[in-house]
C-alpha cells in the first residue's frame, strides 16, 4: 500500500461512481464537494492546529470494469449512436425481469476495487453514488471484522463465497481481508441490493460501519423502498437511538448535491465524528432528519 513513514498521512476516500458513469466523469460532477472536504481537512493547517491527517485529503476514483453498450444505457438514443463504444461503465449488470435479481459481473466489480485498495490504500472511508452508493455499503460490509466467517457460513447454505480478490493469507496461513475495516461509508441515492438469498451475507449480520445515507425526496430512479433496504441493512436501521445509520434528505432528485454548503456540512460533520471515533466505539448518529434541522459546522 502507498503509505510510508515519511509521507504525511492524508484522509483517504474511495469514490465509487454510478451506473453509466466513469471515475473521471464522477469526479467532474463532485469536484465542488471535494473542495468542501479539502477545506475541512487542510493539507497545511495553521501553526498549532492539530490534525490526525496532516497530509490533507486524497480521493481515488476507480472506473467499473463493465463497459455498457448504447442499448444498455437508459434514455440513450441508440439511433444516434456511433458504433458500440461508450464511456459508460458499471460495477455489475442485473439479470432477470424482477426481484430477486442476480448480478452478473459483481466479482469483476469487487476485484477492480480490490486492486485500488492495494494500490492506493489504506482508505479511511468510501463514498458512492447510485449503484456506487449500493457498492459503498457492500464494501463497508465486506471489510468488517467477522464478515468472512458470515460468508463462509452462508456459503454452506447456498450463498455466494467471500470474494477471493479481497483475501490474503496471514502469517499463520489463515485467510483474512486484504484491507482493514473502513471508518465510514457514504451513500448518495444508494440502495440495498437484491433480495436474492445468494447475497444474504452482505447484510446478515447487519452493517456496523457508520454509514450516512443522502436521499433525494423526489428521486424517481431509486425507489424509497430500495433506499430503505440499505438503511435497514445497517445495525441501527431506522431505530431512534445509539446506532450507526443516518439519513439526510434533500429536496432534489437522483444526484449528488455537491455544491450546497449545508449538505457538505452534514457530510463533513459525519466524517469528523466517524474518524474521531477511531477504535473507541461506534458513532451514535442514528436519527433521521432534514438537513435544515441539523447543527452545521459552518
């Protein structure tokens, strides 16, 4: 991994794009949000200002491994397409006409992210949009302590195996994840994955990693039911006290509210609380609220 003792420690965030996007396109859409986070975690703090991340913030933007055809892109004018080449990518493709879906290529998507974890990690957190928001929840789950054992048990009952791309051998020859647990995860317009029993171990036991959910009140792409499926996959679910799930609702649709200071403030407050927790315990941020009711850090 890329950290050395001579390099100031940055806050490392993995950024996972949505279906039909790419890493560089996603970055272009959330550059304003990057700037808010960089301001909150400056690389060169003022004299006497203590920080756990003197290296500032580092963002990594992988691109999904599955290139989409024009016919696989919702709303794409196939008649106007020039050939089959697009700059539209996915982490997996749905198979089936209705729930429970099976996801084709999921192992490739996980393997692509695993490459990034090794090359540019360790990461403190992950943020994703839409399919990437769903993926953020999956990755947080996969890297948690005890999740490997849950997958092994579920595999005996017909569940998918723990992804090999995320495994390594420890000094005693035992398998373990290639990356430590994440400190936080953020899902913008994300959703809970298929109810197909094949994927049960992602959410059973529930996700303990602090996970912040941004939901658009008029999102017509991801239904409220699917969004709440991810919320309920977290340890606190919709519970009012002492858990790790948090919901921020914005009055928009299927997008990242990147330039709005209030929503950036909600994100930064969550990140600060999550990284400050360290190994001392779980962030207690389980209440659902509109951003207008929140105490903002600026």
